[in-house]
C-alpha cells in the first residue's frame, strides 16, 4: 500500500467520524491532588522476559473528577480523553468500590 493511498484512507476515516478506541484504566485512588483531580495507581502484571515470572508494574495517572466524589482508597474506572492539563488526560467514569472512610 503506497503512502498516498494510506493518507487517503485516513482522510476518509476522519470524514466519517471514525476515532481511535479510548483506553480504559482501572485502579485505586492514592491521593486527592488538588480540585477535581485524583491520582490513581494502576497495577498490571507482566511476564518477565528472562525469568518468565509474573511481576507487578505500577503507574500513576491523574484523573479528572468533575464532581469531587472520589476519596482515597476508592477503586475507580477512567477513560482516556483529550489532554485536560500537562499530565491529566483521563476522565472518571465510575467508582467501582468505595474505600474505607476516615
């Protein structure tokens, strides 16, 4: 497939309104970071390339919480959206499980 035909395909896709699928993350709120923002810790399990053992990998994401309804310890689901700030590009979808209140 030539470069021209690939560019033509992407132009056609854009005109139809076809978008990339959004990433969905699920994790635990570890910190309330300012107004309408929560820090979510996402854990994934990966097979180690050399030792073939399952190891945990962690990453923190900033999630936009419009109604300020999350608390530390909540298990939440978030979906990717346009960048809302330098580091924040996920929106809160739902609170799966409430954490223990203080």
